[in-house]
């Protein structure tokens, strides 16, 4: 991971969403969330995994056949966030 990498606002939101999914996986609960926040190392590891998951989602969008959204990370992150939000309602 590049410590000098800068993330835009949509990418930061996508990373947070992915990190939350890592911290409390499907079927998980309070104990998993507390474990993910239990130490600086645990928070860093959860964030690293969230970045990896967000990057994988962006890579998949870029590679999708007929991708109408282009290559911009912020645009793609926004599309993913919109889809995730619609899935929650």
C-alpha cells in the first residue's frame, strides 16, 4: 500500500463502507465490531482490508465489458456507492 496515495471523498466513503463490511461480516455482530476497533493495529488492518476490497471493486468496474463509466476512480466509487445505497432501501 502506498502511504502517499491520496483518496477523493467518494473513494474514502467506499473504503469506509468496505472496512465496515470487513469489521462486521454477514452474520457478525457487536463482538466482531469491537475486535476490529480494539487496538491501533486492528484498526489499521481493517482499514487495509477495506482499501483492498474497494480497489478490487474499482478494478472489476474498470474491467467490466461495456463499462459506460470510464476509468476515473472517483466516478467509479460514486457508482458503486449509489448501487450500494439503492440495495439498502
